[in-house]
C-alpha cells in the first residue's frame, strides 16, 4: 500500500534552474510560502473542501506571511515585483487553489481596485487593514446575465444627495458571503461604469451562498442582490470613470490567475512523480515503465514551458511593457496545459487518483473553475487574435453585417 506521497521540492520541477535567477530574498519568500502551504494548509484542507467550507482559522496564520496586496506599494502591502508576486501566487496555488483564489480575490481584485482607482484618502482608509487581513475584500463585477460580456452590466448607481443608491444583481462573487468590503461595479447616471465600496452589513445588500459546486468548493461564491443599497459618496472609487478603468484591475488579476495555473500543474506533476516512484506493479515501480517515464517527461516539458513563459511575462510587466493580449496568451495557454497535466496525473494514480488524500483530485476539480474565471480559454484566444490580426471577432456578425 502506498501512503499519500509528500509533494516534492523545487528540485523536481526546476529543470532549467530558474530558481537561480531569483534573489536570495525571493527564494526565501518562496520557501516560506511553500512551507506554510505544506505544513498548515495541505494537512487540513480536504475536509473543508468536502464540506464546502472556508477555513477561516487559517487567515491569521496567512496574515503572518505579510503577502496580502502582492504588488501594491505602501499602505501595509509588500510592494512586490511582478516576478516575486508570481512566484508567491504559484506556491499558494501549488498547495491549494481555493486558498490562492481567496488571496487573489482579496489582493489582486479588491485591494488592487482601491490602489489603482481610489483616492489617497480611500487607500489610507481601507488598505492597511486589508493588508493585515483584518478586513477581507471581494470584487463584484459578474452578473447573472453578463459574464463574458460584462461590459454590458445592468447594476445601477443613482446619485441621491451625499450617497449613491445601488440596485441590481451580481453572481459568482468570491469571498462575498463574509467580506468586509465588496467592490460593486455599477452603471451611473452618466451611463459609465464606476466602482463602489459596499461595507459589510449595509442595508439591502444580500449575498446568498452558491452551493453545489464541483470546483473551488472552499471559496464562498455568492449571488448578491442589491436593493436600494445606499453607499456614501466617499466610497465611490474616485479615479474610475469608465469600464476601461476596470480593465486595469482585470489585467492584474488575470496575471495572478496565469500563475495559479502554473502552481496547480506543478502540484500534479510532483505528485505523479512521487507516486510513480513509490507504487509497484508487477513487482517493479511504476516509474520504471517506459510509458510512465514518457508521460512524466511530457509533464515536465509543459511545466518548464509554463514557468519560463510566465517568468518572462512577469519581467515585461516589471518593465512597464504590460498588455492585456500578452497576459491573455499566458492565461489561455497555462490553464489548458494545467488541465491536461492534472488529468494525466489522476490517471497515473489509478483508483487512488480520485481520493482527496492524494490531492490531485481536488486540484483537477478546481482547475475547471480557474479555466473559466477571469475569461475563458476562448475569450483569451479572441483577445490575442484581435491583437495579432487587427479584427475583432468577439461579436458574431450576420451575413447582412448586423449583430
């Protein structure tokens, strides 16, 4: 009988020695996050996943890592480079995609919205407590009828004296059932989209837990009903004027999701490798069979490709050469390869592959949500396609030229 294998270290995946390109501080932080996930999260996360509960008791321990806010400079956040943030996100996801999603929603969506689009007063008022994870954030953009075409969102914000009154619905909003601050994106009286910080307990704000998920079961997604929700005028993000401002946040969060896929792929490969070395069939280790070695080599090639590509993307972002198509290409490619690697790993583990004890099954289920949120595979492809061809293929056109 093979006991659930311990996930391996970077030496199993870093075939091209990319870790040597990191500074000593970056390597130390990466190791600290990996140890936290291995020692604090992985041993306890499966029962929470099975019960579809969020492990709130892990949040104070997570806060001690000092990583909330990722690239945000000041206001209590670490101001990481994009390379550093990518490595941190990768290690969070390697351990568990629900926890990395929790941190991504909180840091790359909610906190980043305030940092990129808020006033200095708003940053000082909200970000320090969020950086300490004393207050949790969420990001309310997607609506029941608007996912890919969220630019057409229907939630409204009407100015009434010194407040805005919000009405509408949001769906699939992570962290929303317990978040202290939810950034709600709504269309104002001028027809443009703005961001509004709705604080926990506000009258008319009703987040309803979405149950029955087969992916990211620990993440507490909600459908939010907003009925005459009154938000103080000072809670409107002052530097958000149109939906294009919202896209600045989406670029940062999409970058985060790309690194999540890399972490999940690494988890699948490392587990498959460890299992193949331990498990014996016909009297010899699985790892000694040609077919197994071929599959492991293909996994390693994909993982190496993903890490190299994302490392370069992170460098470009640090150099200010960011663009949505470049990030979209990474998100498109990585989630597809991560799904393939995890499916292969599950198959290599045989019957044990469907057991939560071996962790691959949890990752395999969770990667389905990662593939969808922040834009599906096809949406990312169309973003890239538009950039390289000059043609916008998002909206199908009838033969007569009408939509």
